[in-house]
């Protein structure tokens, strides 16, 4: 009897140890979250690029059967675009939204998106990218930074919004302090327009507008709504001076270690998320302008932009060699 009892106790102990360790006959659910992808974005959940990140999370987790756990950190929880690049290079972050203006500080070819009035509209920019420019830039960025581009998110045109005055001609920029992205071309663009450019990160923009450090900023109108910057500005002038994409960047070292089937799913999902963000921004632009009017902002349409284009014309020759004439010419065909 004692011998039988001892055998039963040993079996029970062995079973509990196997259970605690997952056992050899573990259910398929044990593979859930086998790979973790942390994704960072500086904008609020209402932003279309952030919505695209959550869309990416949904489709990757579904298509991998839960083997991948995608974790989105929005609202600048992990810093700003430059911080994301460093974190991905260090291996503490797997993916992030990076604006091409910030990328231009690491790879001069990306400066092309900062050249004012080069892309005629979103469709034009999209067609140039899809003609092969995207592959050329993707390869260049991998070589220069170790980051892999898995998606392109094209914002609606960038416009000026201010607390001081509306803008109709280049003369209206005189002495206006404007927050710009950390890009030498954008800085030079606003100098040529007669403004005082103030390069700041996205996370600093609202406070700078609120405290009067700057009189205005420039961005896609959706950002004015999602970041509630209509609270600290009065006028939106539709200068449409830039159409800049944001990329979905991935740590290439981490990507290369993933199984081939998961790599394929991530590349497919990145492309779909980019298209999703682009469509959301384009489709919502008119409704967003109406929303800004409801918030009390004055929306100023500009029929004649010739004073702007004439003022910034010298910038093309200045940066042609640094960017690459072939890259600029891709937009001029």
C-alpha cells in the first residue's frame, strides 16, 4: 500500500512539473507571441498613420496565427522620429514611423521629398515611387542606416497654419517664425520665403505654438486635428508646398532573423498598411478642412502660388548634386 501510494505521489509530482514547464504535448497556443514587434509613432490614435499601425497589428497577428505579437506605442511614448532610428539601430525597437525629412539627415537622397512644389499631387508622388524610385531609396536606406522600408504612407499636401496672420503671397511670410521639420531643405525653403524657420521635433510642436516660440507650423491638415493644434492657431493657408511621405521602417537585423513565412507576411502587411494610411489621408482631407472651419479656424485658399514658386526656385540647383539629378528628374518626366 505504501509502495503504491509512493508511486502515485511521484507520478503526481512529475505531472505537475511537466504542466508547469509547458509539457511535451503543449497546445498550439504556446506559440502565441513567439515573436514581439514593438512599433512606435509620435502621433495620437486619431492620426491616419497611427490607424495604419493598428491595421498592421491586426493583419500580422491574424495571418501569423498569433505567433507574432505586435505592440503599438503611439503618442510619442517612445520619443520622436530621431529617437526611433537610434532605438531600432540599438535593437530595442523593431519598427516605427519615420518622416522622410528626418531620414534626409541620414541619407541625402531622401531630401528629394523636401523640395517644395516638386510633386504635383499625391497621385503624382505615388506614381513616381512605384516607377522604381521606392526600390532605389529602400536599398540606399538599408545600406546607410540598417533600416528596412516595409511601407510608404503618403500624407496629404503640407500647408501653413498660424496664430498671427493668413498667407496669400510670399510677402506675408516676412518675419514669421515657423516650426519646420529637422531638414536643411525645409529650413532653406522658409528662409527663401522670408520666414524665420525653427526646426523642432513633432513632440515639441504644440508647446511651441502655444507659448509663442513660433507663430505657425506646416503640416498636413489631418495633423492639425489629430494633435488638437487648432486650439493654438487661427489660420490655415493652403500653400500645398510639400507632399512628404512617412515610411514604416523596420530593424533589418531583427527582420532577417525572422522565419521566411513571417517575413513575407510583414512585407505584405507593411505595403497594405502604407496604402491604407495614404487612402485615409486623401479621402479625409476635405472633411478635415470642414472640421477645422467648425473649430473656428479660417481656411484660406490660394489660387495663385506663383510668388511662392518663384521665391523657392533657387533651391533646386542648390541641392541637385547632393540629392542626385536622376532622382529629381524622376519627378520631372
